[in-house]
C-alpha cells in the first residue's frame, strides 16, 4: 500500500504555516476535539502529521507515513511511529483511545483504517474523529479548488452520513456528534464555539467506542 506522503514530505513547513495563518479555525477545531479526547489513558493519533493536535491534547503516540512530518511531531514530544493507518504496527488492545483528525481524507481504505483502529483499542476504548464534511460550505469550497491544493488534490472528502455508516460497519457505537466552523475559512477570524449535532458546520467531530 503506497501512502500519499509526497506533498507532506515536500511541504511540511507549508503545512505548518496553515495553522498559523488560520489560527482561529485551528483553535476552534482543537477545542472541539478537546471536549471528547480523554484526559487519562494511553492514546494514539492515527495520521499525527506534525502533532498540532496530539501535542496539546496529550496524546502520547503518533503514527504517520511521512518522515518529514514525524520529525516535527517528535520535536513536540510525541512518541512517533512510521506506518500507515490501514496496517497499524501495534498489538491488539494496545490503546485506551485513538484520535483521527482529517486522516480519513487521505487513506486508501477508510474501512480498513477503522478496522485497524478498532483492533488496537481495548474493549470499550474510545475513538475520536474530526473531519471536514464534504457537504458543508468549506467542504464544497475545498472540492471546487481541490486540483489547486498541493495537499488536497488527491484527497477523498466524506460526508457525515457516510462516515457514520463506515463506523457502524466497523463495529463502533457512536456516542456523540459535534460541529464547529460554520463560516467560510477566510471569514473565520474568531474562535467558534462547539455545537452539538452535525449538518450546520464544516468541522465535524464524532465520538464513538469499541
């Protein structure tokens, strides 16, 4: 399985710069995830990138296929492991919870990623997923300009109802839905509070358990 690491290896600093340029959107996403990521237990972020989420959320271990991204994540104090989401190099029931932020857009098989996430979680372990809903304003804008974006040109965007079905098929039980970022990215200049549900904002968070 060939991971789509090329743009992330070549443009790691450009990726980093996005978070500084869109700080209000980033903090909105971070706070949305904070509401569901456990404070205790051993956690794994699948598709950790540069650990912009794992580090502030206290997730100990981060997996990613990109060495350039992992180097930055390691500098942020994350225990890094190189690998792909569809073939996690961990024993069954190794983690109390797993975090997956936008990674579903970049994997070759979302179903296999979720099967692997379930395998490495202990019974009752929590999965927290954050992603851009393709049916939202921001999601539609990403689709319109997909070919122009070095990171998203090969991405597969998902709708919330599709991710719900994937989770159920993988054997997860969904506990909560939440959402943030209801305005276009260019207009998001203040941190937006988290709202329950889905379908009204771009960044959707799902909390489920094994």
